[in-house]
C-alpha cells in the first residue's frame, strides 16, 4: 500500500492563529514549524474561510491590506494542498457525518477529510476536537506518521 502523501488535515483555526499574535500558542507554532517536513491537506472551503477571516479583520481594522496580502503570500509558499473532492462529498458523506457529530457542514468537511485520508486532524475548534475524539481520530502532531 502506498504511503499517504499528506501528513495531517489543517483547519482554519490553526491557520489563522499564525496570522494573529494574540491567538498563536506553542501548539500552533509547532504545527507551522512541522510544515517544514510535512504536507497538510485542507478541504476546498479552507481558502474561502481564510479569505473571509482576513476580509473581516481588515474591515475591523485588525489587519491592513498589506498584512493580509503578506499572509496570503506566506500561506501560498507552505506545503498545503487543497482537496479537490470536498464539494462532491458535501451532500453525501459530509452531510451524513455532520448530523450525529453535531457539527456544521463546514466543520464536518475537515472531519470527513481526516477520516478519508486516515490522518490526524489539527484544530483548535472544540466542537471538532470533541467529534474527532468520539470517532478516535488523532489530534496531535506526535500522532503523525
């Protein structure tokens, strides 16, 4: 069996912690550091979520346009792959997973991707953490590999 080319599913909560110093912590920084040696995968909604947070942050004067552009540029250089099959699964496996997990479709997309790829889900979102634990999905960097 071929090795999975992805090491973990990265969610928006960790990604955006890299953008805001007051949201960053040792865990989020270790995920970023780990991307020097690993590859993350994200559902197709991830770029939309990231862009939305940046837009709202600019509107709220938390970030400037230059800071947002620099962050986007930084993200584009990281080994983060966007899964191209998320949308086709939205009204099937993601929908089925969301109800019993008490998650939004958006959050269930991260969970479904982790299950499908059989890799850890790295998140700060408490609802996702609870659902992942219930389904025995790894949540830590040291669970990678």
